[in-house]
C-alpha cells in the first residue's frame, strides 16, 4: 500500500500512471472494435465495408444500434486506473468482485449472443493483464 500512496503523492508519477491507464483502455477499445467490426460486417448491419464499420464503432456513434457512445471506453479507463492499485496493494479480490458484478448484469443477454460474451472475456483479460503489468512497473510503483 505504501507504493500506491507514493504514486498518488507524486504528480509526475500520477500523470504517467493515468496516461498509461488511458493507453491501456485505448488498446482494449481497438481490440474490441476490431472484433466487433468483423461481426457487424458479416451481418451487414452497417453498409460501407469493414474499415467504415470499424471507424463508426470506434468513435462510439454513427453505427445505429451498434453505437455504444464510448461508455465501455470510459469504464475501461476507470478499471485501468483502479486495478493496478488494487493488485499492487495485494487486494485482487476486489478486481474479481467487480468483474463478477459486470458478468451478472449481462449473463442473460449472452445466452442469445455468444460473440458479445467472447468480446467481454477478451476485453477483461486484456485489462487484467495490462493492469498486472502496470502494477509491476518500477517507474510507476518504485
């Protein structure tokens, strides 16, 4: 816990930490949208080809019923900020509890659409792995 307190007291470390969390969330967003664009293009819900679908999904609006208005991206930023602190302070159970709550909220929808469930798993795995790596960064948690 002392490592986390050190980071939060040092503005230069805090700025780098938040930037790393935003970049991690952006990486997860790109990975998720790449997968989603394949699915949307295959179902022909949005006309214009793969990269047009990718861009409409990436920006969060303009994809009709597939628009998410960047809500998952902002939740991902919050997770990427909080998870490394919890992992570095030896409290991984809170990470698991949060993922469990997110899973319960969507469990019924996933019985109809397994692709959404697979993207959820991939996105959460990327955030947890990235958060673990951030929690082990010596320049963030000296």
